[in-house]
C-alpha cells in the first residue's frame, strides 16, 4: 500500500494503523459493496488518523474497521433495502466478525469525530450526489435555491466557491467531487430547515403516524400504517430530516427505529396532568409473612 500516505495525507506515526484498518475495510467492500464505499472508507479512516489525538490508536483494529464502514453506511442509507448495494447491520457486522452493539457504539463515535450525519454531502457516495438535496441547496440573497434550477453562470460561481460538487449543466461529470485529502473543512451554504418547502403527502402521513403512535416505529411499521409506497420512503424520510422533525432512536436487526424530535419530552413537568394521589396503605392492611410461616390458604380474609 505504498504511496497511500501521500494520497490520503496520513501521518507517518499512524501509517501502520491506517493500513491495518484499511486492509479490513477493503476486503469487506470488495466482497459485499463497491469501489465507491471502498474509497470513502479509506478517506474516513485517513481523516480519523489526522485527528489529535486519534481514537484509532487504541482498541481493536477490526472493530474500528467495522465502525468506519458502519458510519459510512448510515450516511448513505446502506441499511435500507431499497438501496443498491444493500446490507443489513447484522450482515455487515458478521462480515467483520464484530458484535453489532459494539459496532453501533463505535460508529456513533466515528460520526461524531467526523462531524457527519445522514445525507452529509461531505461523505456522500459520488453516485448518490445527484439525489442528495443538501449537496445542491445554496442561499442566494438569503433565499434557499436549488442550484440546478439556476443558470449556468450561477452554477459556475457556486462551483468555483466549492458550494457544489460539479456543474450540473455539463455533460461530463467526471470532475473531482468534494475531497477529504486535507484537514480543510468545506462550509456549505445549505438551506435552513425552517425554510424548506412544505412536506409532501407521504412525508405528512409518516409524520402523523409517528405522532399518533407515541412510541418509536420502524420503517416496516410506518409503511404498513401509512400505506406509503416503499419507493417513496427515502425521499419522504429525507424531507422530514431536512425539516429536523424526526430522529433515529436506535438500530434493530432489520433497520432503524424512528420517532418525532422531542417526542419523549413533549410535555414539561408543569404541563403534565396531575396524577391522582392515593393514600398510603395502612400497616394493618399490609400482609406480612415471616420466614417459615405456614399460610393456610383455605381461610378467607375473615379468618373462616
């Protein structure tokens, strides 16, 4: 793996750690995913190596390798069965021989260290950038606009400023996308969630189902309750997340569980309905049996 330190800008002190983790991520990506995931996981591992201090210096390399792929999978919805390629959390963890609970916890640390989230343009697969609205929303005079709807002149200016990955109007899209070769963090002028267009009917149905349920629901449960087509799930969920209305509560074997933001704390303590206070039971009404006491179950409460 000669020359990787130049391509991915890995500190020499962590070169051996980088190669040990990347060797594992490459194997799994070659067997189950594709070259896009392979390169993205390399970039993420290199970015983690550049952190000071780097978490990768401690812990098992196979766990960190699984966590890196797990984190990139969450950003790009790998666990959604409508996506291609697709793997479940359990399948991914089994490929590394790592416990799924451990991998999920480490993946959360990876996402926090990289300051990433689902649909993050910084860590989006190049093939999915066309369908990622966060990669194309910019602010023009304070108004959120999809740059693909603007003229070529505006697109060229946005591209030169690093706000978009390439110029959409050009037929040749083989241009370098958002890179991670250095520590420079690209700042995107993405639209504010409060200014996002209104929800469509599918997103509203999903949101209503979450609110009425009062408990976290899985993708399968939400589709069954709302009747929303599976093909509309990703676009509807993306819109809800852009509005910051839903959140992922936990991961289960067949996917993720969602709920409305702040659903568990809808009411403040002052707004809760007071519970009916019951007088404490009288000591005489509380039966007590000592060790070795013989209970005659044939007698009723009156002793007869």
